[in-house]
């Protein structure tokens, strides 16, 4: 019995060490380049600052990685969020969205933020700086709704 337990522990340790050699590619581009939301739409400084601190890690081309992202399997889990988040909504590529998609995404931004579904709860546990106040939520959702209205009336 003891022997099996020891073998299992050694197996786990070997797997953990081996896992360190399999790193996910990093999302290390430019958040606010020529295709970003701010390049084609008005984004007031206050809104931009909130998006940068609370959303860009998963919804832009530039993630600020914490040290533990270098430890697998934590890094894999983190990469999964970044990949999925960017696929759903990427503020760095927002200029490429057609008007219908842009409007839909902006409405979702207002909804998700107002219902406190974004930023993700698990993320907020480790990123206190990303917590949104009621004023932050009001500012972001008003901006998103107003921009969506304007794009729709074009
Ligand atoms: C830790 C990563 C992370 C952060 C930070 C984050 N999101 Fe997300 N977001 C995701 C993931 C993953 C999804 C897709 C799965 C889901 O909906 O839960 C998503 C989905 C969304 C969607 C849905 C898109 C659609 O078309 O339905 C919106 C809108 C959104 N996020 C807005 C935001 C906003 C605004 C912020 C900042 C206030 C933010 N998110 C912060 C990871 C994140």
C-alpha cells in the first residue's frame, strides 16, 4: 500500500515537472493599435482607463501576466480564459467588426458589466484593481449603450 502511494506521488511529481515544458503562447501584442476601439470610436479617458484595468487582460491583444502564469497547469487555465475572452470580444480588433456585430458586442458589454458578470469572479479574487464601483459600471454601460445607439442610427 505504502509503495503504491509513493509511486503515485513520484508519478505526479514527474508529470508536474514535465508540464513546465509545455507553455502556452503569450498574448503579447499591442492593446491600443490602429484597429483598437479607440482608433475608430470615441472612448472617453475614464472609460478607456476602466477597460484597460478590468477587461484588457482577456479582451485585448496585450495581457499583463502574473508570475504564476509561468507555473503549469495554472498557465494553461489562464490561457484558456484569454483565448476564449478574445474570441468573444477583442477591444484591440474592434475596428474590424461590422456595425451589426459592434452594436451587439456593445450591448453585451453594458449587460455583462451591469449584471456584474464581467470581469469574471475568479479573476477578481486575484486582481483587486479590476473591481468596478457602481460609478465605474454606470460609466462603462452608458458609454456602450450610447455608442451602440449612435452606430444603429447611422
Ligand atoms: C479573466 C478574463 C476576463 C476578464 C478580466 C473579462 N472578461 Fe469578459 N469574458 C471572458 C470570457 C472567458 C468570456 C467568454 C465566456 C463567458 O461569457 O463567460 C467573456 C465574455 C464576455 C462578453 C460576452 C461577449 C458576447 O458577445 O456575448 C462580454 C460582453 C464581456 N466578456 C465583457 C467584458 C468586460 C466589459 C470586461 C471588463 C469590465 C471583461 N469582460 C473582463 C473573460 C474575461
